[in-house]
C-alpha cells in the first residue's frame, strides 16, 4: 500500500513539474510573440512623393516702404506776396502748369526804369553811330585827326556796350516778372500746400508738394535662392494683408479701383548685385502700378509677392519640412524605416516648396509632422493625393 502511495506521489510531482515547465515554455513563447509584434509594429503616417510640378513662386515680405520716383516741391523763385492759388489740393497738374501767383511790388518800377535806360542807351548809340560814320568819311579826306577819329570810334563802341547792358537788365527783370507765376515741377498731383494766399515768401521757399503716385517703387532684400527666380522686367502680383490703405497725404481714389480686392502689378527694375555675380543676398528694386490711387508713399506691413510666371521644378509639400528653416525632411526607405535627410530648398507657392538638392524624384517624405519622429523608426505611410 505504501508502495502505491509513493508511486502516486511521484507521478503527481512529475506532473506538477511538467506543468510548470510547460507554463514557462508558453510564457517564453508569448513574450517572443509580443516582442516580434512590437518589432513589427509600424507607425501610421501620411507622406508624399517628390515629383516635378508647375509652381507659381511666391515669397512674403514683412514690410515694404513705398516711395515715389517723381515727387518735388514747387518753389518760389522771387520774393513777393502770394496773391492767388490757382489749383486745389489733390488736383492733377501738368509740368509747367501755374500753381500760384506771386506779386513783387518793386518789379513794375524797376521795369519802367530799365525801359528808360534802354531808350536812353539807344539814343546815345544812334548819336555815337552818326558821329563815327561822319568821322570815318572825313578821315578819308584828312579833314580830322587820327585822335579825333579814335575818340569817335571809342564812343561808338561804348554806346553799343551800354545798350547791351541796358537790354540785359531789362531781360533779367522780364524773367523776374515771369517768375511771379509758380509752376508745377512735374506731372502729378498736388499733395500739399505749404503756404496760403496772403503769405509773404522769399525766393527758394517751397509752396506746394507735387508728386506722381501713379507708379511707386520699393526695395526688397532677398536671399540668392529667392532672387535667382527673378530677372529685369519680370512681372509679379502684390497682395497686401492690410487692405484698408490709410491715406497720409489725403490723395483721392481713382475711378474703377476695387478697394480690398484690388490687384497690384509690380515689375522688377533692378537686381543688385546682378545675378551674374556671386552673392548670398541681393537687393531688388520694384515698380508698382498704382493707377487705382489706393497706395501712397509710406510703409505697408505684410505683403505677399507672387510671380506671374510658372516654373517647373522638383517639389515637396511644405508640410514635409521638419522646421521653419526648411533644411531637413524625413524620407521613408524601401524597408519602411525613417531617414532624416538634409535638403536645400528654393521658393514656394504657399503649398509646395522647390527642392534644389537632397531628395530625388519618387522618394517619399513624411508630411504628417516631424514631432516625435526619429531615424530608424518603422512606419507605414499613406500617400497624399
């Protein structure tokens, strides 16, 4: 009986040990399966293939300082009192058009005096000419001495010079009389009156500001990667973030303007240094069409410049860039692992950015955000349309 008991106990013990060993085996296999599953787990992400596309490049400018190419003061050229203002503020004027009348009260008397001087000099010249002519004839017959002839000739030449001087004084006064009209220095718009009717002014005093705001200019400082898109005469479209267009000079709006929906056309006038010379930063001068009369010479913040010409280039979505510097992207390898790749970018169109180097056509870049990603991670990418 004891023998059977011991045998049964041994069998129970062996079975228990077997169960423990089998349980340990199953646990190890489970851990291996979990580990394999963890190793095979792939992070779901969105991505896009690098490809050639047509882009309409654009770039943002934090602020533009618009200035007029043609703007000048109408200046008084003589002393006098303003007796008449011939144009109102904001009036459109042509170069040479009278703006003010100035009266110098001394000019009429000076003109009268100068006219008398001319008449006197003409009479003296006539008398001297007759004397010189008579002495010339007498000299042929020896009726006068050489000294008398020379004196007559000298008097005649002096009378000629005196008449020329009198006429010159008369011409100067006539010029001064004409300067009593202050004229517009250029074609444009009267932006400001500095003096009012009744004011006494001296020569050189600015009376009004005249400017042609139909075409304004501004300068931008651009990196070479952006300036490389440009050339002299290239057209672009400007969009102003602040479309209220405040007025400093109080100029009037032109007929047909579209207000906040107005599109402004700009043209590249100069690139310094030229694109043929190596440089990291360039200055670009633009001319903007302001025929709508919405803009004035002042600083406007937040302007987007969009080139009118499209350009074919290798591109990726802007969302593929890992940071605002646009220097790196995450590329998905053939085995589904991530590789952080340095890139060199060009201009963008608001959605896509030009890839100058670092990525080849057909390679897939992650577009769902770089936060939390690192090289070597396994991912499963759904391509964007």
